[in-house]
């Protein structure tokens, strides 16, 4: 509970600053990329999260990471990361990134969804599915696709907390229950 409330405060503060410059999506992209880099490297995580390293050492590592980004770091993100180092809160970075994305999506009227199918879907099929889900939810839907051969056929789409399941596996299970 405490972790989420701390992460939520930082995410909200970053969002407020980013929204002033209309850079919400750019900050979200860079924040997610930064969190992913830190999360994928155990050595980097150790330096940034281990109290054996001084604040100055952690600050130098963060500055080097900011300089190595493909595009110049957004000021809102750079300042937030420096503040996280100063306050010894870099451990909350994954939660901050996730909450920031959720808040930015809510502010933009977007909802994220995941589509699972037995085989890869064509771009046209994903677009049609996205349009259908937008009509159902009355919101802009951003879809992520996933392939899972165990669904046998059809698709399952989870948007927000709602699951639309049209998979063959689910239909077969339903038939089996009815025949018992």
C-alpha cells in the first residue's frame, strides 16, 4: 500500500509537469524505456538500488543513462529521475512507470487492451477488432497482440477489466459443461 501511494504521488507529479508542455506521451515512452533498461540489467539495478553506492555515484549513473538515450531526455523525466535519486526512491521506478502510463491513458481517454489468438493476426484484423472494441467501450483502445496456441482458434480480448472471449477453447469447455 505504501509503495503504491508513493509511486502514485511521483507519477502524478511527473504527469502534471509533462502535461503543461503537452509532452505526456513522450515522457511515458521515455519513462517506460528507462524503467525497462534498469529492470533488465541486474548490475545497473544493483548500482541504482544498493545503499552501498553513494548518492553521487547513483546520480552519475542516472546522468549517463539520460545522456545515452536515443533522443534527448524530456526535462520532466530528467528532473524526476534526479529527484528520485536524491530521495532514494529509485526502487519505485517500475511502479511509477506503470502508474504514469495508466494515468496518462486515462487523461487522454485511452484504454489498453490485449488480444490473444492462436495464430498471428493481420494488421487489418487487428484494426477491425480495435474499431469494434472502441465502439463497445466508447474509448480509444490501444491493443497489444499475443499469440497463444492453446486457444485453438478465435480471439480473446481483454480491455480494462472486461474479457471478451470468443476462443474455440472456451466454447468447447462450455459445450462440455452443458453435456454433463
